[in-house]
C-alpha cells in the first residue's frame, strides 16, 4: 500500500529537522512515550526514533558473556532466515521481518560492553504503539518512524532507513504522473519514510547519543490511520532478483577459492564462527560417493584435542625411533605437528564404508576400496575449498592415517571409522605468498 501521487505534491516547500536531546540511557521496561513526550511535537510532525532505543526498551538485548564476538555470531545465526552473501566476518542476511542487511541487524555499538542488541521483534508494531501513546499524551496528530542504519548495495557508506512506520505512508506512488517533459512516470514510487529517516539521521548523528529527531513540514503525508508500515518495503521473494544472493558472484568466489586455497600453518587466536565451519562441512558432504552412500564423517575435536595430539605425538615419536632417528631428529619432526595445536579448530575427516560391495576377487575389491578413498578425498577438498571461500585458512596433514587406532581410542570411535588425515582451521596469521602459476594444459592428456 502506498499513497497515490494524484492528490499529493511530489515535494515539500520546506523541511526542518531537529534533534531530541536529553533522552537518558534507555533500559528494558522504560516508558519511551514518557521519555519522548517533551519533544515539543506539533500536528504533522514525524518523530524518528532509532531502533536501538526501541530494542533496549523492549528488552531485545543479549548478554555478551566472556566472548562477545562469539555471542554476536550466535545472535546473527538466530536472527537469520537465509544468508544472502558472506565474506569473512561479514554476513548479509535476510531476517524474519524480510529485511536484508548486514549481520541480520545484530549490533554491538551504542550498548553496554556486556550486551548486544537485536532488532525489535516487530518494528511496525513498536511504531504504532509509540505513536498511539504519544498522540494520547500530547493531543497532536503525528507519525512515528523507527530507523536503523543500512548499507546500500553497490554504494559505499551507510544511511538510516525506516524499519518501522506508523501514520506515514512508506511509499508515495507517482506512477502515471507526467514529468515536465510530458512523459508519464512508469516506475516511480518514492520511499518517503526512508527519506525521512535519512534526513533525521543528519541531526541525530552516530556518536552524540541522540536517540530521536523531529522532522517538520510533512503534514500532507501524515495519515489518520497507522498505514501498512515498513512492511511495504519488503520486496516479495518472487520479485527479488537477488533472493538467492549473487549466484554468479558465488560461482566466481568458489573458483577463486579453489585457485587461492593455501596450506596455512600459522593462525591467529581469533575464534572460527560456528556458521562458517558448519557451512564448510555442509559443502563437504555434497561430494560424490559410490552406490548412493554417504561415507563421510567429520569429527570436530575440541574437548579431547590436547589428549589426541599428545597421543599421536607419542606414537609418531615411537615410530621415528624405531626407524633409527635420534632424539634431536625426532624433536624436529614433532614440531611439524604444532600446526594442529595452533589452529583454533581441529577437524578429523573419517571414512565409513557403509554400503561397500564385498567383491570375491581382488581386482574388483581393490577398485571398490579406491572408489571410497576417492570419495573421501573429494569431500576433504570440498571442505578446504569451502573454508577458503569463507576466507578461513586450513592445513590438511596426513598424521591420523598413521595412527588410526590411537585416533579411534581417544575419540571413542567405532572400528569401521577410518581417519583420513586432520585439518587445522582458523584465520590466517599472514597473507598467503604468491603461488607460481600452473597451466592445466601441462597436466592434461588428450587421447
């Protein structure tokens, strides 16, 4: 629903905006209408309130805990209905409201350092209730806009837009009107409430702690009823050309991830987002496999990691000494395994030959074994590429292949779970060095 432009001007003679100062730090349960009633509102004014204070008043705060970033990432996952794009720590997500924005609207700014703010559950309803309370308290005919800061696709910079609206048409429909050259407008629907939110942002700012602003001069657009709210801005999925994200960019990104994947041996101590790790494993289990089987398992080793790596090192040292290496040589080689200790996450790929055929002759039995090994290799490569697509580093090492019994014992795995190396995962501590170019033609045979 939008206001028709047939009886409305497409511009205002003048417009003014002023900040509402003196609003204290809002806490859950506070009466926002009472706090904002001193805004000196006049008929036709639009009160623009930042979504952060709405969220605070409505208790949409999450305790950050010891690891604020980990809490933020979990909150993003909880607020996300679909991921539109992702690169490194940046996630562009669709929320339950239908908004598409960075981090699903989860915000760690302008809140106490032990809290994280989520968007209001229903910003339109928040705007309606605030408008009703303010009109009752002041006797004025006003509109309320709840604003939030968005980035814009294909443009740098941020601006405020409307995520909740009451008493103001979000859209002004100018289609069918004639421009100064005599041409009929065919596509023009002005995002009125967004423009108001942006104007208010100029006087609210980002650093001054100003929670609200009054925009005057829009009386012709203020309506008696609450109207459709900012829900009118949500483009129906069937009309959204980008509802699946940038599929072409994803394909290009995956190709780049394959080319740019590196063995990373030094990681920062920054935590790996659970969503990125899970997405990489989701990609891994799409690998081809024999006989419609699903022969892959991925053990994410956390509580038992030190015990596992210590046990593996002990077995490796014993093997090296049995091969005739002295203590110094053993020590040097054991240091190579430190890459797994330094990675924030450790993943052990496991091959389980469910559904394997028991051929009576050695030739076919050997081929059957190789098929499952190739399937496991495809899954491991898919895991590494997906991690690289998320800008994570990884290091696959073969160590668990040489001590499968140790791995099964420490991780309490069934006898048919075959460890296929180990993968250290984390954020690279340094930029990857350039890789010498390779031409696929050098490795291609035509017959």
